[in-house]
């Protein structure tokens, strides 16, 4: 396997970040370059970027709301019917293959879980920021 091509790139980092990088390099017995590359790959992943974009969207939507309205987002959850259907689909998936329609339905429920979690995360972030 060929070694990956590298290119020099100079960064100006705060001293505390440099110290953290040096400490991690010592503890992990890796080069600072390898640690920075791994961290950047993780933080720049398209899936992570999309999740952050969605979170920012929820934050922007909730920012103009009153505190009681924001707190209401903390109560977001799947409906009982959604929870039961997801349990049924997961159980069925353990014993037999799902149909294309069932897989689509299960993905929609997973997407709903993500939306609920993101809604709650935005409310938590805004409420914790207000308490400061």
C-alpha cells in the first residue's frame, strides 16, 4: 500500500490546543500530524457537517421563542404509535428480512428520532446559554 501524499500546511493554534496536541502525541505515541489529520477527518465528515447544519437550523428556529416555548422542546419524543411500530420493525428485522417498504418506514422512524434529538439538543444549548 502506498503512503498517502502529504502537503505542508501551516496553522496558527492557541497555546492550549498545542499543549493538548503534544500531550496526545506522547500518550498515543503518534506524530502530531497524524493526530491532527485524524481529528480533521472526523470533524469534517459530511455526516457530521450535516448534523451540525441541522442543529444550527433548530437553534435559529428556537432562538426567538420564549423560555417556556423552548422548554416545551425538551418534551419532544416519538409518539406511542411510532415507538410501537419501531419495536415491531426491529423485532421483525431480527427474524426475517424486511420488505423495501418496511425498510423505508424504519428509516423514516430513525430520521424522526434524529429530528427529536436535534430539537432537544437545540433547546438545551439555548437554555444553558441563557442561564449564563
